[in-house]
C-alpha cells in the first residue's frame, strides 16, 4: 500500500450487496469512491436509492466521504482497490470469471507502484493467483512497469489480498459493523 501521512483513498469496484456496504463503512473513515459499470445504479446511489436494499437512503446521503462513478479515470488516484464483483456459476456449475477478469483489466490499467488490490469474491483457492494476478501484471501501465522492472511479480503477489468473510452478505438482518 502507498504509505504516507495521508489517509488512503479507497475505490470499491462493484457496488452490489458486497461492495456497497463495504464502501459505506470505509467512507466513515476514508475518502471512498464506488465504481460500477451500471450507469443507472450509479445514478440511483448518488440520489440515495439502493435497489438491493442493503443500505437505506440516510446511510447513502449523510456521508460526505463517499462518491460514485462509472468513470474509471475517477478512481485512478486511489491507493486501495477493493474488487467486489460477482463470480456466478455457469450451466456446468463452474465459476464464470468474466467480471473478475474485466475488473482486473480495469484496475491493472490504472495500478501504480505501492497500490493495494484486495479481491472480495467467493472463488476457489488459487483462483486469484491463477486468473487475476497475471492480468494485473500484464495490464499495469508501461511507465510503472519500467519503474518497477523485476519487482512487478513480487509487488502484485504481495499486494493482491483475499479477505476472509465473516459478513452475511445479502442478509439485511446482519450488518457489517457488529461482525467480530
């Protein structure tokens, strides 16, 4: 992570039932920007409307440290990227990584030295290392690649984290904050 005296700016990619509560919670302490490709979703959230009913209007409107966008350029100056996109299963009951792949391509295109990437998605062990990290390595900007040279793999491997779930996402009776 980019270490400085300033608080990190956090970007949450994917604002569904996992990403939105995380964005709201982080924005209580940090400047947070929620990114989603669904323009209507961003418009709704900006007006305090959550179609998933994970957050109420007051939680969305009262927070001055939370903004929403569909513009990748607006999250480029973040230092922490939390990827919370879905991993659905296909007709053969195998994970469909298309959203994880696209999110990794997007983050990789704006990733800077010392940024932190966290994946918050239900995937099998090793999926992040096998699928997402190679994409981050491939897509990182040429300028940063030149600066980082041989440190790219070590940097990305140490920066791509997977979180352990203790949240009961999708269950409106259980919120993020009281989870131990």
